[in-house]
């Protein structure tokens, strides 16, 4: 395991050298976890060619010492030393300091920048995230374990999908079962809606009760060692109408069209276009969501983002979602989502929960 961190740290130093940075301040918690192993928050990672420091405080000092690989842990006295002053202790004069610009608020950065005015500060985005796009075998095992928990929890919860149950009750049941099976909390706030509310791509569970003939959409995931799964299933309770069936089959066909193209080297925009073409030909394309999927790992949504602007070509070790959807206001919607890893032979689906459209109750 420690070799994984050593490899990551050497790779980020090579990326720093290519960007002509003397130092890098890493601020995103997931990026810090990726590079150091520390799973808490209230921490900052400072990397130079000579030093690898994790700056935290007394609340996390002992935990950080136990979890960090290859980083010296510094406990900052927050009452007597600002973050910028602490960082300055370890920088050579007039350093070119890159900082993880997507993960700091304006107030904190003004404070840090003031204390570091004697250095050259450079906003950096995506340096660690680019590295995180390719998962190694250990990372893939964590995502597979999270996906397996989600599969099993759904199977255990499906018997509760009966007329009269509320969205909130089912969401809580599903979350309880994931955590009982070993998930470290939720991958994200569970999305679970019935009927006309399924047109909300990211709606929150309410007290709306399930009725015969309702659409059902649930989007949820588990977490193992910080790595996330993300799966969506859509159903109808009882017999579907012709329109409901048409929408469901259009989404299923759109997902399959993208799956059929998955292989190392395929451009993400090709997946997007193939899926959208199916949805357009179904007559429901105007209600399709604009993106087909995203990368998955320590972040729920990470690079690559599969949409009409994506220039990335898939490589072995990319873990992505494929999740086309149709959302018709005041009627309802359907989304089908699976987690997938790109392999030398093509791809492997990591989420295995069945997709029965009609739930007979």
C-alpha cells in the first residue's frame, strides 16, 4: 500500500517540475487523501522537491501521524500562527508556489496570499485530478466493494417498494442497509423520487407516497476507504403505460449504444454522440440530460466529464459512469446508470443490480 503513495508522490513532483513549480499547496481533501493517505479534514499538504508536509492541528495530529505515508505531519498552533506564516517557514525565498485553486475560499486565500506576498503564487487546477483519473488495482478493488454493497442493499430494499411507502422512508431504508453492509456513510445524498417527481434529475426524497403506475427513480452509492460507487435504477410500480415503456426503452438503448463503443482510445464525445442519437431518434431527445457520465473515485464527479465538450480519450484504468436520462416536467423521467472500468479488452461493468422495468406488487 505504501508503494502506491510513493508512486503518486513521485508522479506529482514530476508534474510540478513540468509546470516549473518550486512548491505545491494541496487543499482539496480528496487530493490530500490520494497523495498522503490522511482521511480527515482541516489539513493542507505542502510539497517541494525536498519536503512533503501535512499541516494540521491538535485535533487531527495523532490520526494524521497514523495514516500518512511519506509525509511529515506538522501540528500548527492556530491561535498564534496563520496558515500562510506556517507555509512560509518551509519555502525557499521567492518560490513559485502553485495552489489547488478549486478548493479554497476567497477569504482564506486573501489571508494566505498576504502572508506569502514575498513568493510568486500560481493558481493550479487539475494537476492531482489528472493523475487520479487512472485507477490502480487497489483503487479498483475499493470501488468494486462499494458497488457490491450498493447492489446488495438494493436487493434487500426492493421488497419495501409497495404502494403507500414514502420516498423518504425508502431512502432511509436503503441508506441503513448500505451502512449495515459496511459502507462508510453515503457516496452522496440519496436521490429517490416517485411519479412526476422523477423528472427532477437530482431531487431530494420527500413525503410523497408511492402509487400504482408511478415511475420510481433512485440514484445512490456506497463508500469504501473513501472510494465511491454511483448507480441509478428506474422502475414503474405495476403495469407501465405505453409512454412510460417508450421512455424506459429509449434510455436503455441509449445506454447500450454507449456501452457498445467502450474500448481504450475511444473519445468520450463519441459516446455522448451515440447515446444522444438514440434519444433523438426516440422522439424524446429534447428532454435528455446534456451529459452522459463522469469519472468516479474519491470524488463522486471527477474527470473525465462525458459531454459534448469532452476531449478525453478513454484509457485503461479509467472508471466512469454511463447514465443517459430523459426528464419530462410534470410527467416523470428515467435514468439508468452503471459504473464501468476500462480494461485492455474493452470494459467491465461494476454495478450488477438487475434492471426490471416493471415491479409487480
